[in-house]
C-alpha cells in the first residue's frame, strides 16, 4: 500500500473513532502538542494513561471484592480514572466513570460491579483502537511518509 | 484605575524583555499522567517546569529555594530541562496545583502559601480540578487563587495565564505588591470572568498547526 493510501486510511480510521464517540476533542488537543521536539508525545501520554487505567481498574476490582466495600476509596479511584480518561479524550471510559460515581454514592455494590464491567469493556476497546491507530502511523512513517494532521471540523 | 494603567504599561515594557525570559512554574499533582500533561502544556507556553507529586513536596521545594538560593537542587523534585543548578535555584513565578490530592489538598497548599511569611506568599497560585463545584471555586478564589481552571486542560487555558505570570515578574522588578487586598466584589467578578473565560476557551478556535515531520524511521 502506498503512502497516500495509508494516510487516507489513517484519517478515515481516526474520523470513525470520533464518530463513534470513542474519542473526543481532547485527543486532538494532545495531537496538537506533538511536534518536532516532542515527536512521540501522544504515544507517551497514552501509554501513561494505559498504565494508570489498568492499575486503577485492578484497584477498583479488588476494592469491590471486599466483604465490606470501602466506597469512598472506590470513588477516589474512579475519580482519578475519570480525570485521566477525560484528559486523553477517551470519552466512553470517562462517561462510564461518571455513571459509576452515582453507584458509589448510593453504595450500590451490584450496580458498581456492572458499571465496572462496562468500563473495562470500553477501556479495552479504546486501547485496541488507539494501538491500531499508532500502528497505522508507524507504517506511514516506515514507508517514508508523514502523519497527517487531523482537521478539527468534521 | 491609575495603578491599573501603570501596571499595563509596565507589563508592556517588561513584555519585550520577557520574550527572552522563561517563567518558572511549579506544578503539583499526585498523578504521573497529569504531571506529564501539565509539563508538556507549560513547556509549550515557554515555561520552565518543576513537577512535584504533593503539597508537602511543593512546600519543601519552596522552602529549599528560599534558604538555599545558590545550592544545587533537592533530588525529590524533577525538572523538565537539564538539571542545571541555575534553574533549580530559579524563583518560582507561578504555582499550579491540582485540587484533589491525598494528604495536603490543593486548597490546603494554597492556604499555606498565602498565609506564609516567606517571599513566596506572593507567588500566584492557580488551582485546577476535574470537578466544577462552585463553592469550591469561590473558596479557592477567596483564599487568593488567581484562577480556578477545569480539567481537562487545554493549551488556551494556560496561555491565558500569561498576564498573571507577567504580573508576578513586574512585581519582582518593581518591588511593589498589587496582587493582594482585592475586595470581595473583585473576587466575585474574577470568578465570573474565570467561568466566562473558561467557556470561551472551550469553543473551537483555530488550531496552532504544527507540522509533524516524522521522518525518523521506526526501529
């Protein structure tokens, strides 16, 4: 596949992620912070997000598994996950966290467990999508092309 | 009004010489992810950044700057540029702190800074939070925070902080202090302005396009 084709594929792929609500504008903000002096910024930040998120999801899972659930603690973890997913543009994960916090407030274990499942699904979904996106970018660069800038209006 | 105009012309004068200078921002957040993002955003605004992970570490750093001006840095703070002793001894022009942190919150840090008798009580403090809680916002502003910004932060939010940074440099040049003694009504106006400016910042704006010439081969 030649570079032009790959670039178009990348743009279409990225657009679809926005259309499906998997990513939001904040992701574009991150892309704008990437330049010659910070060429891997997005990948670095997203990798940190992945690390952060997986640790938090584990912590939340363990906390919900306790005989007596420490809801303030769960809420604190969810709050952090909400923050980082919002900052990275992982919209569905962020929305899941917002819903989760309501269950925490109600001290609803079943609701919380269901919500956690949902968030995990959304998280792995966005992780797969982003990893695919980065692979596409790598392919373009390996073929000697440059990664096209996303347009803000679509 | 007269003071305001004087300040503006001083700001304009210093602005030119400020082109050369880099503001030193102390960024406080317990999340490594947030610290990385803050650091990048601030460096994009031509600031030197020192990141610390807690309010306690922030105070430690400020105290150490105060008492050991010419000594080399405390190893607990990490800096964005190379570890030159000169930068580590650099006065802090702005503190940006997350509100929700374990242990000492951003609010506690704000109170401590503003209530201290050290030189750094006049350093502008900006509080950031992912939660839009009006009572929290007014509490921080009344305690002396310059701004209260909502996460996720955008580059434009930080660029809007430039006036506060310039103000702090003008102060240190003039040795006058114009940042305190604002009455309650000023704080309310400020809060409204902050909320308004945040909303404006959220509307789409022409992006600062940067070419991404990823000519480097992927290994």
